[in-house]
């Protein structure tokens, strides 16, 4: 009987260690989801630090909760062109593929297909009988489709409470890129730069709001024209 007691007593530390190891994934997952849904962070560390030095004002700054290292993100996009041609209004449907190298840097490929319609100025030009019939046709070198290579830099991150409905983690980022746009007259080079905010709803779902400058050269009857446009877009993505 004494031998059995000694055996059980010697196995107790091993059983305790196995119990801790088996429960660690569950505890880690629970802590991760709790950390994702709370505005505060690392409460235990904060309490310990305050206990060591009660007179000091201490804050804990967390790292990014959403893991964005060597991950792909696919994001359909709708965008609208503000400004540009006075006679033409352009909207785009497209798809973005982002490769997150690190949480601070990502490379992207953007493809968009353009939908064009006349602005009121263009429609008035067509119906104005006081103007010569040949001069009524608006001189528009409208875009058809576009492909761009982008670089995104994420220098600022944080999280916010959306009306007590949940906590959303976000990054504010800068955009730069270049590519080719197909116009009515043919292909030409385009370039862009701007900023956006990415909302990370979970470890897989994302939403982006972007506002960027985009420029290219259009051909007109009386010569080339530099088109300076502003593009506002929204993306809803899934991170692989």
C-alpha cells in the first residue's frame, strides 16, 4: 500500500504538467477572443506593474491582434471617380489581392472595370440646339479597365468601440502605386497615391475605405490632357 502511495505521489507532477499543456490551447483561444473584443489590454500585466510602482502612471500598448505576416487578402471593391472629365462620370467594380509581408507592409494588385455615363453637362451639350451639330459630341477619352501594382504602408494602428456593438481593430495606411489604364484611345500609364483605413472585423474578415489621387494622360482632339482625379473606394475582404 505504501509503494502504491509513493508511485501516485511521484506521478502527481507529471499529471499536473500534462493538464496544463492540454488546457493551454483552450485558454489561449479564449484569451485571444477576449483580447479581440475588449478595448483594454493586458490587464494582468497592468495590475502587476501598478503594484510595483503605484505612483507611476502606466499604460500597456498592445501589438496588433490580427496576425498579418505572410498572409493573402482578397477584397472585391466598388469605387467612384470624383472630378476628372467634366462630361463623364466613372464608377468601377474590381478586385484587390493583398500580400501582407509584415503587419507594416503589404503589396497589392488591383484590377477594375469601368462604367461610364454622361454628366448633366454632357447631356446638355447633346441637346443644345444652339450649338453646331458636330460640336455637340463631347470629347471624352473615357476609361475602360485598369490594372495597378500597389504598395501599402501601415504606420498607425488601434482599436475602437462601435456604439457598444463590438470592438474593431484598425490600421491607417498610405498607398502608392502605378499601372496601366485602357482608355477609348488605347493604353496609357496611370499612377496613384492616397490613404485608407482598414477595419479588421475578425482574424479573416476585413473592410477598407480608401481615398486616393489618380492621374493619367487622355487624348483629345486638340491635344493630350492630364487627368487629375480623386477615387473613393470601399473594399470587403477575406484573409486567407
